[in-house]
C-alpha cells in the first residue's frame, strides 16, 4: 500500500475544497445573471407595465405614432406559428430519431446520416430566413394559387410573408432538436426490451410503437418542449418570412408577427414608451420560454418528480 506524504494529503484536500467552492461560485453566478437579466428587463418595461397593465396582453393595436401598444396579435402569431412548427417537426423529428436509432438502415448509413441531421441545428438563423424569403415564400404563394384553382380550398398567401411560411420554416429548424433528444432517449433504453418483444413474436413496428416509444416518451416529450421553446424565441428567420404585420391574421396565408420578431424589427429605432413596450414584450417572451424550459426539465428522464 502506498501512503502519500502529509503535504500531498493537504494539497489534495485543498484542491478538492477549492474545486467545490469554484463550482458553487459558477452556479451562483449563473443564477445571479438570470435574476439580473429579469430585473433589468423588468425595470426598463416598468413604464409600459404601469401604463397598460394586464390589458397589454389583450390589446391588438400596436401604434408607435399614437403611443398605443398591445401584444395580443404578437401572442397569437407566436402561438400559431409555434403550433404549426410542432405539427411539422414532431412527426419528422420522432421519425428521424427512430430511423437513426433502430436497425432499420445499415449501421454505416446511420452513422453518416446522424451528423447530417445534427448539422441542421448549426445553420445560422439568417440563412434559414434567406432561404425562406427566396424559396419558401414564393413556393407557398404558388401552392395557394394552385389549391384555389383546384377548388379544394381558398388560400391566398402573400409573396412578402405569411404565418404559414413562418410555421413551416420553424418546423424545419426544430427538427434536429427533437430528433437528437429522441434518438438519445431511444438509445438509452435497455436492449433487453427489444429482444424480449421480438422473442415473443412482436414485429419490429409493434416493438417500436408499443414498447420503445412509451419507454422513451418522457425524453421525447422533453425534446418536443425544447423545440417549442426554440420556435417561440426565434427572431431573425421569422422576421424574414412572416410579413411583420401587427394585426390578428384571418388565415394562415396572412402576414403576422411574433413576440421575438417585433423585438428584432423595432428595437434599434425605438425611443421612449416604445422601448418600455418592447421590454414588456421581452419580459413576456422570457417568461413563456422559461416556463416551457422548466416543464421540459421536469419531464426529462432522471429528473426529480
């Protein structure tokens, strides 16, 4: 048995205590930074909170000239575009997670496709927005004309932007998040589950549908909520495709706006009460994203209940 000199023992103890203190300081710094951000945004938003109160949430008008502000249209645009994104991204993300985690494709092909899917998460938002403005918006406009011509549905989609385009673009952007978290959740399941299900005669599809997806539902659900938070907070890409109209849309083809997009559009030129109104919008968005993130953390596998 090897014994360390007393001096080495003391150095080891001091090193462990120092590391423990350092982690405590780092954790407190993160919490302090979060609280500081909330306090700063709240202080800047206070003039708007005092003037408009809770009616800010229920008012549609956003008129900087007359000094009248309301976030209802922005809340509506954020909610609808995010829900559209989930309708597109959840089937694609979960399906991709299943494809890349199960023995459906050869291992070499799965290893090649996995980084390609993950690479979508690293594409800058402005690139997504540019693609949406140049390719997606005109394509949806032509699709609306074709559908109206067939007599199936009347959908007028403007070339300058629409709520439908924002939802489609956000759906594409959050697929990698849902796919990555879902894939890790499926891979974390005990392999005995698959073997036992196949041993009793279940098909591969039955094993996935009845055994694996229920077993990984908490992780998949957390990935979906993280994708929702990303969709709600996305600003630049949405700004380039949604049309930036501060009014309630009558259809998915109408231009609209979101909480994040109005911040990106107007903050640089805002003065006076408009700054306070935008900070009020930022405070609302911060709260919504924080709630979604906390719910996702609560249902994540291994989290305390």
